[in-house]
C-alpha cells in the first residue's frame, strides 16, 4: 500500500514538472494605440506626436508586410490592406491576430453590418464579402468587364464601388455600382444597379447626398487628351445624378471634408486644394504634389494664453520627398510639423 502511495505521489510530481516546463504565452508590450499611423512601402510607421517608430509590424511579429497600401481601425483592431491579404493586429501591441487571403489586388474595404467587410479587389474586378468570424470570402460580385474598381463608400444599407479607370490613354470609366448589404435584419450582398458620373471617379464623401470626385483623364507625359476633373452629386437611393460640374483642375483625387461638412479638400496636379460642397471657390492651399491627404481638426496655440481650433492638413510630398509627411495649419497658413518615415508614404490614419 505504501508503495502505491509513493508511486501516486511521484506521478503527481512528474506531471506538475511537465506543466511547469511549458513555454509561456508570448507577452506583447502596449507600445502603440492613440496616434498617427503611416503606411509606407516598407510597412507601418507610428507617430505619437514626438517620435516616429518605423516598421512596427515587423518589429513586433518578426515578419514583413507585402506591399501595404491602407490601414483602417475597428474596435481594438487595425486592418491593413496588402496586395493579396488583409492583415489584422491588436492596435495597442500590434501583434498579428488574423490574416484574410484570396485577393488578387485589394485596394479598399468597408466594415458593414453582421460582422463583415466588403473588399474591393481591383486585380479581380470584383467586390468580395468577407465574414470576420470565419475569415472566409462568402460571396463576390463582378463590377464589370475590364474595369478597375478602386474605392468603396457605404451608407446605411448600401455600398458604392467606383470603377476608376486605368492608364489615361488606354481606359477610362465613369460608372459607380451599388450593392445592398442588408435587407432589414437579413445580411445580403446584392447588385442593385449602376450610375454614370464624371470620368474616372476615385473618392467621395457623404454630405446630405454623395459627392464624388472624378479625376478626368490625366497623363503627365501626354497632355493632348487630358480632361478637367469634375465633381458629381447623386441621390444614393434612386441612383439619380443631380449634377456634374467641371472643376478647372487636372488629376483631382483623395476627396475629403472638414468635420462639419462645409468644406471639401482634394489633391491635384497643382497641389492640395479646398472648395465648397457645390464645387465652387477652389483654392490652392498647399503647393505640394501629393497623392495622400488627411484632414484633422486639432487644437493649436494662438498665443501664450489662447488656444484655437484649426483644420490640420497632412500631406506627403510625392514628387521630391516621398518619405515625408507635412502638417499644415490652415488657420495660420503655415507648416507646423515635418514627419519623416523610412519609405514612400501610401496612407495616413489616426486612432
């Protein structure tokens, strides 16, 4: 009997030793969170207002991102668009959480109801619906033959995908397609129709109705066939074009607005501009050729005793210094920060 007791004690001891030798779960420092995230050719850079940390995904996870393009946030997760994947991370630690694959050339996506995302796959000329529980593509919708979908915007129960054309002298497009992703309490992904707007629509904002920026035809090496950019307004429910106005500038892209929706901003071949929501009063604010633009209302010091609010314009210098982001204070008409990262800039976002 004593022998059996000794054997049982020994067995318990050995079992406890085995449990103690298990590798502990990796611990990740919470080095990130609130701040500015800059997508570059090399990865993701983080700027806390004082210090830039480059390639934070590779630093944390020991692996590089392949051709990162865009970053968006949902809850505590960051979603990073690469060429053929969407990679998710914890925002505070930047540890990898999931990888969603099976894209040819993903360019944009939106979060929609029922824990899904709708992804624009430019390389496949399709819109793909991903279930975020299973991380699988559960349906796809073709956007047309030989088209180049590039941008998506969603409102209430409907998403709009823009076919933005390709090289100026080979292909142009003017179509926006509508996809309903919800019918009352039922998840769907149904093609609802299309609408013709200006040439090569590329970005939009919603201010009562949709305002769509159309870059026109632009080829810096062949000016003969270039056409002016335009702004289109349309009703999202009946797919009716209200108006389309010429803007008198070339290569307009990256439409965004201020917080209260009274002023629009965009990039063009002559710099960063503002304009009214009817396409009027176009003003050149920053004479830097940019292809990335972010507008953020921030507090700034008017003087030693007074603070004010201003629209801060974050832009890259695509032509001369592609790894630099400039911060421009619209109220003071002056640059107030220069953010240097380790590679050309592809996107800017804040968390």
